[in-house]
């Protein structure tokens, strides 16, 4: 059986030792969709939501979340984040906001968790700011789409 990386010999949780790994350029890209009524998407675009400018607040929330990842995900290494981008694509045909988060770092461990956390919190912020006008909002398909750096190199998932 393969050794579990986050469990010590006594079965207790442990952080993976990355001290012997070389620093490499790291990047992770995550995505998700927030589905809503067409009328809600239109209000979001016009900036007429009761809680204010949804996308600006959500973008800031996502950036802040990436930086807080090791505080909320157990055994996640704190990493020095060099760049975070949270971008939106509005799809009127499907009434969705697609969120794309890109996190970059130079370090000993990847930034997949930071990208996924930022994407999730961005989506949750959109939900929170729009729920007063649309109770049926759905957050869909939070996923890692690409990562690069480290021993495994580049992995493209879509």
C-alpha cells in the first residue's frame, strides 16, 4: 500500500515535509460557474443589486481568500503568492457567471488549493450578494483546470 503523505507512523496528521524540494515556478488555474436567472444576471451587469457592485466585491473576496488558504485548509502549506487574478465571463445564453482564478508563486509546493479556495469564495460572494433577488442561484463545477511547476510538471485537465 502506498504511504499516506499526511499521516505519520502513529496515524496522526502531519504536514508534508517540503524542505528538500527545489523552488520552482508554480501556477494553478481553477474555474466554476454561478448560474442564476436571466433577470439577475442583467441586474448584476447593470450594477443594480441591493448590496452593490457584485463582481468587484467578489473579485476582492477571492483574492483575499487565496491569501488565507492555509488558515482554513488543514495541513496546507503557507506559500508566498506572487500573483492572483480573478476574472469573470458573463454568459447571457446560459445565465451564468464563469469565474477563472489564476494563482502564481515560486516555491516548494503548488498553489492548487489557493486557486480553488479563491474560486469557491468568489462564487460564494456572488451568491451572497445576489440571493436577495434570486433564491435559486447555483454554484456549479468548481474544478482545477491546469497546474504547472514542481516534479509533476504541467497537468492540463481541460
